[in-house]
C-alpha cells in the first residue's frame, strides 16, 4: 500500500511540475502586481507660452497635449499634475529636491548641476534633443559674426541647457564669459533687452525667428547646419525613489513617451506634428519647418545612444571648467535604459531609430553593441 501511495504521489508531482513551470511567470506577476500612486507629478522646464497658453515641443509635449498619459492610466484612477516652470531647469531641480515631482522634462546642464548637488534621479528617455541655438543682434548692428562679440554686452539664460553649447561655441572663437559682458536674462527678458537696445547681442532659440521676420532683429549665427555639439539636449528623468517603488508605472509612462516619439517621427504625421508644435504668437508651423528641416525623426529619437551620453559627459566636463559644479558626475551609471528597452520591445520599435556614435555618425545595425546594463543605483 505504501508503495502504491508513493507511486501515486510521484505521478502527481510529475503531472503538476510542468503546470507550475508554465504558471510561474503569471504567478510571479500576480504576486508583484503594482498599484500606481493616486497622483503623478510631471514637471516641464519651460512655462506655458502663447495665446492660449500651451506647451507642445518634444515627444513629452505630444503626450501631454494629446492626453495620452491620462489615457494610459484612466482605469487606475491616476491623476496627472503637470507643472510648468518659468524658472526652467533650476526651478525643476528645486522641485525635485523637495520631492514635489516624480518625472521631469529637463535639459542636460540643469540635470547635471542637480546630480552634482546630490539629487537622486535616473535619465530614462531622450526628449526634445539636438535643439538649435541662435545668435541675434539689432537690425542696424555692425556685429556680423560670433568672433566680433568680444567686449560686447551679450545675454543668455544661464543654468539652462543652452549655456554649455554657447560656451563651447564661444571657445571655438577663443572667447569666453570673461571677455564678454554677459548678462543673465530669461527668454522674455532677453528679447525685451535686445529690442530696447540694452544689450548688443542675444543667444536664444527658435522664438528669435519670429522677431527676425518682423524686422526687429537679425540672426548672425545658428547651429542649424553646424556641428551638433553646438545644439541643446534634453531628456525625461524620474526620481530614483519613485522608480524603485513604482517600476511598472515608470515603464508605462516611458512606453507612452516612446509611442509619442514614434508618432512624431512618422513622415505621414509631419504636417500635423508641426501644427501641434506651433504656438500662436510665439512660433508658426513655417518657422518650425525651417528649424527642424528634415530632422524631425532624428530630433524625436528617444534613444539614449552614445552621442547623447557623450554630450552629457561634455556637459560635465564643461560645467567643471566653467565653475558650474565642484565635482564630477558619473554619467554612464546615471542612464537607466531598462524602461526604454522594455518599451521599445513592447512596441516592436527596437530598430526604428538609428543610434548615433559619439561623433554623431549613424551606428549600423550589424555593428551595434549589446544593450547597456541597467543603471547603478548610487
């Protein structure tokens, strides 16, 4: 009888073992089911502008404008609080330091400064990258090139992601902030100062093209067509504590942003993308078309590729050189590709965008390295 019982038990084990193996992933997922937070705070390092006020640029702008983040979490009763900061990147850092944000769209330099100051964040996806800088002067100015700025009153918005490419551009012509009379003004104040004749030159973004077309200034330099090292980079980051506590929520947010990046990158959507990004009273569809050219897909790429990582390393180096930070920031371990990799795989977009090497050249599919490891948690 005992032998029969043993044989019966072994038969049951042999039958149930494969079933448990098949069910194990489902059981693990069920056991680890995540309840998202009731409120997710998402910050943008830019104020709403235009009439009516809007924020549109980048894949994050598309996801925000189209309501795709709220749509993703509608069955979870999750509320998104979107905060727009006139104080740009530095204001975002302050909010992160006070745990008032979970995710943020931000530029490279402010994030580096925040990281150097001890902010625990992860860079999870590229957003609104390779943005051009412009140099404007009054219509009757005799200044015709960057090298003629020496000794002049020049304004740009310090602490934002334009500062390091501007300093890099100045260095190309053997200039720096010490042999210029640099005045730190935000976007609106800088434009007003130039129009009032209070400064000699102004570094800015696409908004200067509108004033150019109105005959109020002239553009004497643009990074459009120049080396990409003179462009501005951006990203979406998440607080480390939030990502550790809500990994599935972070993955879902990233997936929405990748979906928005793919929608913007699709040539079939180009006209609608430019219309969506246009802001009445600020910049038109035509000015966006001039600024972006044929590079919408390139500039909408969510990839954390070697080119982007290289730019952040350059920012760390420049920030040390220009006295903006007092210690180095370890960049490689700051990027967490796990959420992006999962989103690309889920959406079957692993090969949709072409990554660039550190010099900005395309990396061919047959020469690509294995995906990067998940970031360290330091």
